[in-house]
C-alpha cells in the first residue's frame, strides 16, 4: 500500500465479533495501526501511547483501530488489561495485513521470520491512505506523539 490508495472495503472483525467496514467509517478520519502481538513489550507500549493520547487524537478528528493476527479473545483481554478505548481487529488469517502490505519478512536479533510489520496508516474520510509510518520510523513509547506531530504539521 502507498499513500493515495484506498483501503479494502472490509477491514475485518473486532474483539466483539463486529465487522468493521469503510462504509461505517465514511466521513471519519482514522488511524489504522498494525502490530505483531498482544501483551508484548513494544506492542503494549504502542497501544498505551495511543490510549494515553486518544482524546487529543479525537479532538483532531481521528479515531484509532488496531490490527494484529491475535484472536478476538486475546484482544478482549489486552483491551481490558490496559483499558484501551479503541477496537482491535482480529486478523487471524492475515487477510487485511497482507492486503495493506503489513505482512512480510522481518529480522529480529539476526533471525529472519515472516510476520506482522509494525505500520501505521493515517486514513482520510474517504478511506484513502494519506500518510504511512513505516516500521523503522515507529518509536512504540512515543508513537502517539509522532502521529500528533505529523497531523499538526498538515494543518
């Protein structure tokens, strides 16, 4: 995926079994962020960063949706444990992750594997990607601040 590309119509199913579609989000800006795994240090830091700054993001007109290949049950526990105010898509088949280019080869401690590439997409009211934060750009503990800085620079 690249900027100017429209997301797929169906994003996936959240932790409560609700299907999230672009039609439901029409007219709303949102942040779609992909992350490898619930309850890991980096993913928890990123989710908590977004949660702590959620009201600021909302004030600028953005909602937040997270995506990983974890199950709905795992997402429910993650949301409850950290009081996350946004939905998490359970992309267990990696359909959305693959469609948006957030699934592929990565290297951790010199070991190659295939998995979720931590990526964040800023999406406009029509479901079109306006900006992408690539894996090497994302600082998990400061990610919400990175996003806020970018959004404010666009105003």
